[in-house]
C-alpha cells in the first residue's frame, strides 16, 4: 500500500511537521504531492490537535533585533525613568508617537508569544507595560465631565466661569478648561466632534462674558 492510500497519518511526515518543517518541504523531500501530505497532517491533527502548536513553536523565528529597535527600547526606558510614563500613539511630538507605535507592536508580539527575549527582558522592568495606556480614555472622560460641570454651573444662573481674576477654585478650574477650548477653536485645533458638543450643551461658549462684566 502506498503512502497516498494510507488511512493512518504517516509518522515520518508527522514528526517532520512537529519539528517545524512546512508542508511543501515535506512533500518535496518525500517526492509526494503536497495535497497528499496535507491530507495526512489533517488526519494527524484530528487525532492529536497539539501538533499544530508544536509546529508553530518549532517554526517560529524571533523577530530580528535592529539598532533602531534597541534605541527605541532605551528611549522608552529613559522616558519611564524620568517621567514615570510610557509613550502613546497620540503624543504631542512625532518622536514620542513613533515610540508609541513601536511599543504597540511589541505588545502585540507579547500577546502572541513571539516577542524577542531581548525586548522582553528590557521592557519587563516596567510594571504593566503589556497594557496600553489609559491616558486617552481618561482625558476623554475628564473632558466630558468638565463640559457637564460648566453646563451645570451656567444652569445655576451664573455667568461664564473665569480662568483668572477669581479666588473661587471651582470657577477657576472650569474657566481654565473653557479658555483652553476657546484657544483650540481659534487656532483650528479643536476636534469638530467636541466643538459640536460644546455648541449643543453650552451655546455661546465661544464669546463668553460680555466685556466689562464682572
């Protein structure tokens, strides 16, 4: 009986597959059709599903460590040492955004179990580096909270909160937030979605207090 007609998987092919050798290479070495080898391996995987994981682990080639990658790692470690934080993809500077993208890719590799040991050893000195920063979500939540607070402040019959010339902490906090929104709007940097929310919730926010009014 030839290998093509066996109903049991060929043990030699299965062992080669466990060692990370690809189906085309097994077929070429055996002088058989790739579909035949693949058929045998499908049967073997049904009998023992773990062989697919063994194949992936054996075939895995760690990502190449580059000089740029080592430099990115050192810059991230330096940022954490000096500022106690990690870079994000929404950072103000292009360099930090690039570091954020690099770190995001290392997180993806770590989740898949394919992160380079060198990168892992370096990043593991930072607690929780595997998890993306929540800064963006926190900032968004804080923005919505300030919007609601200004709306409530105005609903109480008060004028627009001031960012200076006031000793009232609540007013100053809301005034500074509102001042920042106005600056962003005038500079064309305010997110259109946020601008629409401001218009809907606190109309008149752009101009604020009438001149001369205390």
